[in-house]
């Protein structure tokens, strides 16, 4: 375990095993159809890479970039787009992939924006779902793991851009997280 962590919440083996199950479910749900996966940068890249390689379906891949500002400093409920779609999604089966469902603001804004482009279907997959109340109407169709309300890093998730490369998910020591 990395020195900055207080505990490991999900081991690499647990994650890889769960992804086998999740990918099997998604593959069954979309059998015989082409899927357009849209990753939300940056946190989803590891989950996306591991998920997509388990899908024996025709798959198209794109990413969007979204920065959300909430918490004490700026709680406007708005997000800033740093990258929009490159692929067309009209009349496509779209699955949006994110690292973690927390307040739900990101999901809400990305869903609104993509819905306007008239996909045939639009679903949402989150690697983690935090045990906190989400905004109204925010739920993910696919969730790999539900976790307690702790700040976690690893497997794509960062604290100040660090720890994304850890192959497992852990909780930072309070003194490292500055809380
Ligand atoms: P939401 O818009 O509040 O659902 O937040 C989603 C985004 O907040 C995620 O995509 C992450 O980038 C970030 N986030 C929320 N909780 C955590 C955490 O525990 N660790 C790292 N990033 C987090
Ligand atoms: Mg993120």
C-alpha cells in the first residue's frame, strides 16, 4: 500500500473481478447492438480502458472534458466544458462512463448536453457510487462498487492530480489530504 494511504478500500483483484461481472452485464444488455462509449475526463480513463477491452461488441469511443466546481469555494452548480464530443451520437446507443458518482452534478450536466443530441438511448456507468444523497434524478444505470462517504484515490481518481496510477482504491491519510 502507498505510504500516503490510511487504508485500501478495493484491491486490484476485487476491481478486476467485479469488472468481469459488470462487463458481462453490459454486453448482455447491448447484445447485437453497437455501443458508443463516452468517458468523462480525466478520472474515468482507467475504468474505461479496463471495461472496454472486456466488451465483445462493436464499440465506438469518445471522451468529454468537464470540470465541476462545488464545495465551499464555488457552489454554482455549473460545470465548465474543456472538451466536447468528436463523434456524432444522434440515433446511437450511448453509454457515458465516469469514475465516481458523488453529488451527481457531473452526471446531470453531461446527460442534459448529450440528450439534446438525440441519441437512441443514453445510459450512465460509474466505477464508484458514494453513499451520499445525489441531486434529484441522478442515478447510474451501472455501478461497479458502492462506497462510504470517504475521499478516495487510485484507479483513475486523484487528489490534486496525484494517485491516479494506483491499481487499487484507497483512502488518503488525513494529514495528506489536509483535513
Ligand atoms: P459529482 O459531480 O459531485 O458527482 O462529482 C464527480 C467528480 O468529483 C468525480 O468525477 C471526481 O472527479 C470528483 N470526486 C468526487 N469524489 C471524489 C473522491 O472521493 N476522490 C476523487 N475525486 C472525487
Ligand atoms: Mg472526474
